[in-house]
C-alpha cells in the first residue's frame, strides 16, 4: 500500500503532464489524468485522517511536521514557518 506522500507524488506527476489551459482544450487523456490525480490526493487525505484517528497525529499540509491535535479544523502552534523554511532549505540542497 502506498503512503500519502507517495500518492501525492504520483498525483503531482500526473498533473505535471497536463499543459496549462491556455495551451488549448484538454484531451480525454489529460482530463483522465487530472481526475486520477484528484482521486489520489483524496485517498492520501483519507489515509492521513484514518492515521489521525488511530494516533491523534496528522502531518501539517504546509510543513509536513506530525502534529498532535484534537481537531482537524485547526492545528496547534508548532513553529510552522520555521519548519517550512527548513524544508525548503533541504529541498534546495538536493
Ligand atoms: Zn506546519
């Protein structure tokens, strides 16, 4: 079974194959890729919610840090900006 990260990576890969709308009407294939990508993202969200029900933790969608939270509406403070900066830093080092 794929992890949410893998599912989102696959969704991003599919979306990257589709040219921007200004390039002209989408083909059937392109529409199918976008639908598939949306389904993969929805599955990733569902997996994270199930994981949250089990563990009480969910990864922040902005910085990726696992945060313990009572509700999915708002996440408690977890130094999000600093984590995002660190994450961008790691991404540029690769
Ligand atoms: Zn965060």
